[in-house]
C-alpha cells in the first residue's frame, strides 16, 4: 500500500488532521491575514489552511526529495491577473514554505539531506509512517481493494525470425572491371588470329 493508491486531495486533508495534533506545527500569528503569494488576490479562507499546506509540502518532499524552498516556490506559484496586461507567472511566498519546512524538521517528519547535486529536505521514516497511516484510513473508509499480483507467470512465445540468406554484394565497379577485362581479352585474341606468322630472320655466318 502506498500514497499513490488513494486520491491525493483526500490524503492531504487526512494528513492535515494528523498534523493539527502536533504541538510543533502551530501556525504563526500572521497566518490569519497573509497571502500565500503575490499572484493571489486574497488570503486563504480556510481556517486550517496552514496544516493543509504543510501536509501538501510533506507529500512533495516524499515524492521529489531532497527539495528546498526555491523549487517549492515554483511548484506553488501561479499566474497573476494584471488587468489589461498579459498574465505573468509569479513564485509563491518563500517565508511560508520556509517556516513549514522548519516545523516539519522540528517535529521529526523531515530532515536535511544531500543527494548528488541536490540539497534540501527529505522525508524521515516517521513522516512516511504518517502518510501511510492516512492512506490506510482512507482505504478503509472508501473500501478500496488493491488487486493482488498473480504469482504464476504465463509463458509467452515470441515469433522467431528466420535469417535470410545473405546475397553476395556485386557492386557496379566490380561488374565494370569484369566487362573491361573480357573485352581486352577478346581484342587480344583477334589480333593474334589476324596477324601473319612472322618468320625469324637468320643472321649470316661470320666469314673465316
């Protein structure tokens, strides 16, 4: 069972309920009236929006970790309505995401890590357990059953391609050479037939 077997929206809401129970995940005082980014017109209307965003960030860390504030800003960004001007993409607020990452790290759900070139936060076993528990509860409520994989494998017969007999490659150059050789031989034979037999001239003997 994984987090991919249940609807993502329901998983985030269920994980947000679990995060509300933790003391380290309390939202700051300015969370009631702040916007989540420049592209937004108003502040969030939901009372528990901080926990929903934290649950969403935790899921992003599980899927794309290690991940930092910069990449998360682009993921949670959006287009801003600028009136008569064309819409423009703006990144989300970095302060909100930074505070959430710090809280997740403090509560033991995420940790700092490096993986090759990438640096950022990665999910801990405790964080993976929280998401797994939320997914399990949703599966019980929705009565979702995952089909088991069949242990017996069917033998698949692939058609065997017969190898074609390789033909000897005769290039144009080779054929031309052969034709010219035959012509020269014929010409030489004709000349021998037409030419009279030459008599050998005897040299006079030396006088004594």
